[in-house]
């Protein structure tokens, strides 16, 4: 197993005008390729902030973050953007583009990665089918239920076959049955294709599924438990 | 992202806000339409004038008058030209022949209608040898004309194009001239007989006009009781530009510089520079409206940027590069500018055509101007739409749209994805 992620004493400080907010206060851990990690912790403990760092959306204030052996602090904005193409992100708030229908939203990462049109169409349909939305392809987000939107977001995260999938409360809006189906799907990707999976969730089932649980408290890791 | 995908993404964004995009496009349309309408009309006018002048003006003919033409109006000296000055002019080297022209405003009674027009006294033979357009359609110009003969322009037969014939060969016209003698107002009359009708000349020319009435110079001298003439037309032996200039100078010198000699080429140059100034001015005004449209675009792009901050965050989180975000926003402006420019060109040209049809009927139908050498009475302007105008207008519209979108687009591209995603 290779180390795909190395977090070394990173901090993140947001400035609220003059007042600094320490969202992350020095935390370290390593992730091996193909791991399934659950991150839990109270609201405001810095889970989303950490996920943003891992997903190359933002740079830490201090400390080192190595994604697949590359220090993100050395990367240019363009290189950072390229790194994101290898990450499937499911945001805490769905973050779909309202103007595009389900298919358009799911197709977007492929279009950004310059995948040819015909292949894009095929792949998009496949993924939407796998999340059970083949008959909702032409619905805009506003025409979908909360759970359906969440599934579109998951479909968008997995469509480009990324090496990492990062999910922020992916099942918060779903009933336990649908939640189970979705998590089975990503678990399958994790097991069969060795996709590294990091999920922020309070869902007991996800906690049980995951191989390891990071417990966060006030911007640090309080416990790191291998199940 | 491939440019085709960038385009369809941008196009989708424009289409979503139809009302807003429509209004922005309208701004561009108004600016471009104004520019196109103005330039196509002035170009058309210039083409008309140059071609008609080119026909009507033989470049070996110059006009001597006490008026001076200039870009900033003309002046008139107290000097007067007399009938016999043609003798002086004819002696100058390089002059082939000359004809004195005496023009007066009179009242004409055609029996059925009275019309105020001007009547021109010329020596038929000399005039005809200078202006080839002084040829007859009906009747003939007598070599030794009777005192009461008059040659009329073709348009006087049917001035309103509706079959009302004012005068034909053989008809008589009562010419009355009202003038002042001492303190008294005196009216003089005489009856002239139409001996010939000229061939149609066309709108714009030096010399004979379709609305002119030509009486023998000697008749004019005795009827108007003067030897003063308005101008003398001079035909030179060559139309070489330098030669024309030298002889013109010689003529001016012969009158101690108190007259001015106008060559058609010089007149043309003056007129076209006047048109250039006018069109530059008008296009400048149209340009201001484009500037306003550009600020509108900038405003809308900034609003759109604020609204779509989250969308930009999503795109960046999915791995889109800053320059692609820039490209999307600029493409949106490009779409708006291009649609506006195309619609603007079509609208502007249609406006020009409508204007020229309207102005054509106005000039051609109602107004009967006098003979002033240059008559605009029958001039119709055909707007000219050149490839340069089309391309220039489109380029200008698109440039305005894109330039004003640069700043908002740049700001959008610089957004940090995390901040953008947190935007409510
Ligand atoms: N852009 C920001 N500016 C200022 N403060 C921020 C910013 N982003 C996060 N924070 C602060 O950092 C802390 C951690 O936020 P974060 O979103 O990571 O919490 P979380 O663990 O994901 O919480 P939740 O479970 O509610 O989603 C919070 O106190 C939050 O107010
Ligand atoms: Mg969170």
C-alpha cells in the first residue's frame, strides 16, 4: 500500500476582519491508497475545512500537505486545479448548478477534463443509472427532491473515476434505505477499484462500514481509530 | 475545457436571462445601428455626389465668380464681374472659351401655374460649347435666338411627375421681375416663348440644370438692365490638374485677385472633406451610445458575477482553471456583442434605406429649388453598405462588449473556490 495523503501539522486560520479564527490547529495523519475513512466530530470542529485542504480547494495556513507525494504549497493555481480533477467532491450543500439538468451537472467534470462528447454521454448515463436516476436525467435541481439532488452530487463526484472521493455529510438528507444504497455504491468503488474514500458523517452505518474513524474536536484530531 | 463546451456553457448562461441579455443587446444594437445608418448614408451620399459630379463636371471647366468657396463658408467681395469680362478671360493663354452667366430670381406665369424660379441669361452657343449637357430633347437651340426665346430644363415640363405639363415647345411664359428703383418697387414683365426643352441632366451638376430657364444673355442684359453677371464659366484647352491650376491663377491675377476661380476637382475635395467631418461627428455621437452600452454590459456582468459566485466556486472545485472561467465570461460578452452587432447592422441599414426613401420623396416631389449651379433638388441617396462598414461595425460592437466585460470576467476568474462556495 502506498501513502496517497500525508497531513503534517497543518493549521488553517481564517481572518474575520481583525479576529483570527483557528479552524484547524495542527493536525497530522496519513492515508494509504484504498482506505475508507470516516471523519466525525461536533459542528464547527473543522471537518469541512479539513476536507477542503485534502481536496486541494484551499491551502493550509501552515504545515505540509502532500497529495500523492506532491506538496500542495508548491503548486500553482493551475496545477491545483488539475489536482482537483483527480478528486470527487460531494459537498455538504449539494452545490449543483441550477441552470443545468442532472445530466449537465454530472457531465461537467468530464467536460472540464476534455473527455470527448460521445464518451461523456455514455459515462454520464451509466453513472446516473447506477445512482438510480436514469429517468431524472433531464430534471433541473429545482425539479428534484433533496435525496435526488444528493444522488446527482454523488454521481458527479464519481463520474470521472477519481482516485479520491471526499464526501461531506453525503447522506444527511436521505432516508436510511437510500443512504444505504448510495453508500453501498461508493463502498463498491472503494473495494473493487481501490478508490480512497474519506467521508464526513454522523451516520452510524458509515462509521461501521469505514475501516478507520478520525474524531475531530476543536480543530485537532482527538482520536484516530482503526476499526 | 474545449472551446465548444465553453461556448455552449456561456451561451446557456446568456439564454437563461433572456430579458437581461435582451436589454444589453439592445444597447449594442442602438449604437451599432446608428453607426451603420450614418456611415452608409454618408458613404451613399459621397458616392452619389462623386459620380454625379464626375459626370456633370468636366474637369477642364472652371468657374470664375466673386464668391469664394471654403470649408467655413464663403465670402463675397464687392467686386463685380461684367458681361465683357469674357473678352479679358478669352485672351488668357490656355483658355478655350468662356460664357458669362447671369442669374435672377423671377416669377414665372405658365398660364395655369405661377412659380418662383430663377432665370439664367447665357450666350447659347458659348454655353453649349462649355457644357455638353446643354442639348435639346425637343425643339432646337437657335443659333441666332430671338430676344424672347427661352430654353427650359426637362423637369419644367412635368415638375411633379404627375403629368401636369407646365410648358412645351411653342408655349409662352410670362416672366416678371420685381426690383427696387430708388424707393419704388417696380415690376417688369415680358413674354418668352419656349424654343427648346433640354435633355434630362440628372441631379447634381455644374452648369445647366433640369429646373433651369435659359434666355439669351442680351435679353437678360436689357431686361434686368445690368451688365453684372454672377459667374463666368471657362473652358480650358486641357484638363491636366497642374495646367488647370496655372490658368486659374492667371485668371485670378487678371482681376487683381478679386475673383475666385473654382475648379470642380477643388470643389469635390472641399465637399468630400466636409462630408468626412460631418460623418466623423455623427459617428462620434453613435460611439458615445456604444460607450453607454458598454457600461451597461459591465454593470450586468458584475451583477451576474455576484449571482453566480457559487457556480464559479463549483466549476473551480471541479478542476476548472481560472483562464477557462475568464473564457466563459468573455464568451458571454462576445455572444451579446455579436448578436447585438449583427442585429445592429441589419437595423442600421434598414433605417438608412427607410431614411433615403423618405428623403428621396421629399426632395424629388415637393421642393423646387432655384438654379444655383449645384442643385440638390432631385438628388436621391442610395445608402451604401460596404464590407468595411459591416466588418468595422461588428468588430466595434464585439470589442466594446468584450473590453467592458474584461474587468468583471477577470474578477470572476480570480475567485477562490472555497470562498465562492460559501457565498450565499
Ligand atoms: N471562510 C471562513 N471564514 C471564517 N471562518 C470560517 C470560514 N470557514 C470556516 N470557518 C470557521 O471555522 C470553523 C470550522 O468550520 P467547518 O466548516 O470546518 O466546521 P464543520 O466541522 O464542517 O462543521 P459542520 O459539522 O457544522 O459542517 C467554524 O468555527 C467556522 O465558523
Ligand atoms: Mg461542515
